[in-house]
C-alpha cells in the first residue's frame, strides 16, 4: 500500500516523521513524502533544526486516489503551516470523503480541524489542542492512541513522541485492515 506522509516544507517533528515512515517500510508498504512544495522538507527536533528529507510528491499534483492511507506527523509548526494551505487541507479532506484511513500524532489534528473532519469523532492529541478539538465538535481523550471509526474511514490519533510505538503498531493494523 502507498501511504502518504504529508508535511509542510518546514517544521515537522523529525521522530514523528521518521519512525512511522520506517514502520510503514518495514511492514512492506511504500511511504511517500508529500509536501506543499517540491524540494526538501526541514525537520526539527523540538525547536532545533534536524535533518532534511526529499519531497517525493507535491499536493495539488497528486491526489488521495493514489494512496491507501494518510499519516500526518506533528511538530508545532508543521500542522500550523498545513492548515493555512488550501490544497493541503483539501488533500486531507479527500481521504475522509473517500473513506481512507488517516493517522495523526501530536499537533497534527490542527490540520484535521481545518479540514472540518473531527466533528463527532473521539480523538487524542498533544494536550494543548484539547480546547481546539472540543470547539470543533470532537471529544478529546487523554489516551496513548485512539481509533475512531465514526463517519467515513478510520482515524488513528496519538499524543506525543513517547507514544510512537503504540501509534505505529495501531495505524499499521488499521491501514492493513482497510486495504
């Protein structure tokens, strides 16, 4: 299965990109780094610049149709940039409209809020998003990983880098069942 990993050109939390991508590759999937512009994305280790990664496909030039699922890594800046990009928001919304599985960790649900896909869903995130999610019609829970299958498709969410092992195991299980 081809799995899109959507990031902004700058601000993705490196470990929240690299560990889920490696887990997908180890499970025999094809992880594809998608961004809002070509070139490379600049990852961060919290607030410090880390590595860069080559963009494989660009939002607006690709579509949800060509992927079996979507992973949204966190970092504070990454989802903040994505939610301001209409093409990125539409790309995310398309996965839900097509009933394809989506996984989001840490601050990534900000992009889900902008795509208007959290209403009626139960999810988790970095704790500072709790009020934003509730205001958008979601139910927020403080759990390591949460799977919600309300509405079209399944949504896997997780809180933070410490939850990555459970996040990766769960999203791969959900994506595999959807294939």
